């Protein structure tokens, strides 16, 4: 059986993380992707956080560009723009994440390209969208974490706000983008119509905080800087130091709290007014929290994980990436994929693939991320360019 997006062709002008990962998710489900890159350097992520010997193939690039072909084109050259238009004539989707207005200035905006392919799906991914006073402004994950309100809820009151150490806005924008393209393709299959998609990192960051915004908009509640404690304000839901590391415990329901106090040997405390109910525990949060912290500190993390799991209390060790990779849980999942390295097939590299599994025709790797311009020759030949013409384009800096 075919994969979900088999037969779909995507022209991908995107770079860095959000949009490339979105397109990769569609490529893992069968879409053909032609990644258009500048001849000099290509996708800037090729060199981003790259401390190894493989120039142009950073770990981040490898993780965002499975199942893609690389076509180099200098989009400032008129000949390159004409090549793009030829590609679009037989494409289903165009994805770009330049600043708003950039594609239009190059003669590759939606209004122009839909005259070539009337049912084209054209997806633009930017920091703030195509409309509004911030349209056209550059944005990165950290800036959007700050501007969207995320950082006002992340950090400790004593030390101030902090950003997440990973890229939550980029990666959630990627999944949001992949969903919107998939929805437009479904609509096209039903109606025959194309569509303009406008995805903004800022909008996605708001959606990620939908619960917090709903609480504020409807009851005026703000989370603030609560450190590792729960937004519910329950002192029995927090990160606690054990005798050898740290553990996150989430005891919210009355029954869970009762079992937690049983595990700590402090059942009698529940007869006291300060400990008896969820409301009283919030009111006396410091006292309750200190009691739990003192008890958890007396035993190892393994001890508490085993004991709390047996009682049905949600708990987890605070782990680093190396410890996560050793978890036997992932022997039965397909979230990681190990492949031959594109620069040297005798070596291997491992990347995150997808966050779900299907019983048939699921996400699959057909080829590793491309070297810069690896497929330029064959793609141009497929458009009817002969060897002499291609040689001339290269000599003139077009590709």
C-alpha cells in the first residue's frame, strides 16, 4: 500500500529547524522533496552547532532533512527563478520561511506561482506571520519564547525568567506546519483547490500555552515564576532532591496524596488541618513542601521510583539525554533511526525520526540528508537541460 503522501511533490525553500522538520515529516510519509539551497553554503543549519569534521552536515541538519534532494540555485539570478517556475508547474506544495515579502520580491510569491499551478498549496513559515505590524521581522526560538509569555512562566522568582534549553517553539511550529499542509492536501483532494498557508512561530507559541491563556482570559489567573512546582500550586507536585539525584512527583488527587504520605510514613499528618485537603495544602504550601522534601531526601531515586510506581503515584527521574537513550522503552519504539552517514557510508549517524508509529505504511527513511547540490544535475536534466546548458549555469553562478 502507498504511504499517505506518496505522489506529492514539495519544493522546499526552507532552512534552519521549524519548516525543514515539517517538510521532513511529510517526506517520511512518502512525499518527494526538492530542497532548494543557495550554491554557497546552502541551508545555514549545515554549519550550525557543527563541531565535527563533516562540514556542511551538522547534526541539526542531519536531523531535519531526511528523504530530501538538494538543488542549488542562486535565486537572485533570473535564470534560477525561471527554473523554479518550471519545477512548480509539476509540484503540489511550496514551502518557504524567508522574511515576509522576500519571495514576492524575487518573483516567486503565491500570486505569481498560482498562475503557473492553479491548485498550488503555498506555505509560508515566519516568526510573526504575513500580516500585522511585526510581519517581516526576523525571529528565533528564544525571542519568541520571551515575546509570547513563555518565559514569564519559566524560571524561579529568586533568579528570574529563563528560556528552555531546547527549541520548543521551532519544533512545535514544525508539527503545526506539517499538520496545516496535510490538512490543505486533504482539502485539495476533496475540492481540487489550492491554498495559501500562513504559519507563525508566535501564533504557535500561543497555542502551546492555550491552557494558561484560557485561565488568564477567563479568570485572570497568571502562573508566574514557580520554578519546578506545578501550575496547580499543589505542594505535593514538584521536583524533589533524593539522596542521590532528583525526582519529579505529581501527586494531585486526594488519593494520590494520601498514598504519598503513606509511602513517606507521615499518614498522621493528614489529620492536621494544614495537610488535610487540597485547599489547605495550597494555603500551607511551604510547610507541606518542606515535609515532603525532607522525607524524599532520605532515600535514593530508585527507591522512590519503585515505591511510588507500586502505589500509582506519577513520578519520574530527572534524566539527561544519555540516560534516556539507555531506556529499554525505546527498543520497542521507532522514534530514533540509525543510518549510514551521507559523507562516509562506513560510519553511522542517529537522528530522531517521528513521534508516532503506524501499523502499516508509517514514517520511513528512503535516503539520508543530501550533500549540498547533490541532486542538481539530475533535477535539471529532468527539466530538459542538457549537459552543456547545465555547465553554463554553473559557470555563471546560477546553480
